[in-house]
C-alpha cells in the first residue's frame, strides 16, 4: 500500500468498540455511560470517534472546555455534554448557545451564567461541582455552600441538571478515601434535596471506579482512559479484562547510512558509535509530539525487530541503530507506537502518565480511522 502521509496515527475503531462493550458490561444497567473526550478525545479525535461511542452505548459526553463541546455538536452530537473544567464568565454564552452543561463551583459563576442565558433568551443547564476531597474545583459540602446552591436554584435562565464529584483514589480496590468522598457527596446531595433543590442526575464514578466500585455508579459513570485501552489497574489485573489500545502511530525510514566506530550522532554528540553502525533516519520528531525524553532510550520497530534510538530527538527527525536488522532501506514502515511499543510501555519508560503520551501527539499528525 502506497504511503500518503509522512506519519499518521491510526485509530482502531474496532478496538474502541471492544472497550466500550467491556465498560458497558461493568456499568450498572440503570446507569448511563458518559464518554469523557477531553483534549480531543485523549488525542484520538473527537469527530472521528463520536459515532463509535454512540453505537456502543454512550448516551452522554464530557469535555474539558466549550470548544470541545462545539466540536461534538459539529460532529452531530445531540446527547447531553458536560464541561468538566472551569468556564470563564465571558464563555458562558457559548455554553448556553451550544447547549453545554458547565461545571459550576461558585454562586458568582452561576450568576454570570444566568446573565448570559437571559441575554440569549435561553435556559442554560449546569452541573454542580462538589469538592469532596480532590481540592480542585467545586463547592465544599458546607452549610454556606448549601445556601449558595439554594440561591442558584432560583436564578432565572438556568437550571441545575445534576451534580458530580471526582475521586482521588478510586484505583485502590480497598479505598477508605473513596468511601469517605462518596459518603460526603451523598450526604450533601441529600441535604440539597431536603432544602428543595432536586438533583436530577447524580454522577461520581470515573474509569477506575467503573471497574472496582459498582456501588458508586449512581445515574451515570464517566469513562476516560479505559475507553482507549489505557490501563488504570495493575498489569496483572488489567490484562484479564480484554481491553485493547486504540492508537497506533507509524512513519517510514527516510534515509539509511553507514558510519564508522567513534562517530558522534545528533545534536551535542550524546551518542557515539562503538562499532561500524547502520543508521536509519526517521522523519518524525518532537515537533510531532514524539517525546524528546525518548532520546537514547526509546525504540521503534522496523521489519519486525526493535531498533534503539541513538542521539537526541530533533524537531522533525531522529536516528535509530539498524545494524542488526538486515536489509533496512528507505521507505520501510516504522512503528513508533503499537504492538509491544505500547503507550503504557512508553509511559513507564519515561515515568509519566499515560495521558501525557497519547495527548502529546501534535494535531499536524493526521488521525486515520480504521475498523
């Protein structure tokens, strides 16, 4: 097959569908599945994945910012969309215009949204953020917050669509902190409803608690990493579940050369050959989101074998040692991420989160969707 892109990320929609079926099997049958598609669906592409989500049981979405909500609407999304991060006062008009549900953490923010909705002549829906221990955003479950939320419930132009919180330690099988957070949330919601503020949609579950804590699924469960096959449990337990990574990244060999022993490679000469070495130059770099920290420690796969990266990764190129791989030539396919070079392997090698690996791939790298 003739290559048409210098490099591309392939999104395997069949793997995504597989993962969503597994998630649906874990989520309480009375609860909805909420697909969290922050940061352009964790780098996988909002518009390219939307249809697969809906076809596999997703009935709600969550995004980071209103622009991502608009991208979903542009893709044809009719489902409810929750904005998980804070929304600036000047942006509430967009949340209302595109029928998005921003997270509200203060009375002042609710008043700003109310004003924006009234100017547009629309009713805006919001989600109450309840801070039960992450100390990120949200109302603390206090009497003062209770009074503020009662006032919010009476503001014109807006209505409370639900309330949520986020767990800090849900990946622990036995998690006293998760239990404590859940109790704080439920107690506070009970007080709100007793004060005349109904909470139509209650949601607290994230990826790990979908798998480990069925008692917290409530009305909906937010799936993130696990949708894309990115593990949230220890390897032995994770491998039993059947999730598959969705993203594969490849390119080609741009140039092949042979250099003698004692040759410095790349910027600053951080690698010096110890033998006559065959070097393949790969036309991808940190400008594409290929992590510079992989210099002199990462690997790629060419002709079914692993080739170590040598020298510093440049903006648009890097070099690998293919001395032990017979017959490497210009045009050979190079797997940057996929098979045993998984996002999980990269993250562990670099000591970073999985999200940092997949989300760092630059938009200039085309996403190609395959079944």
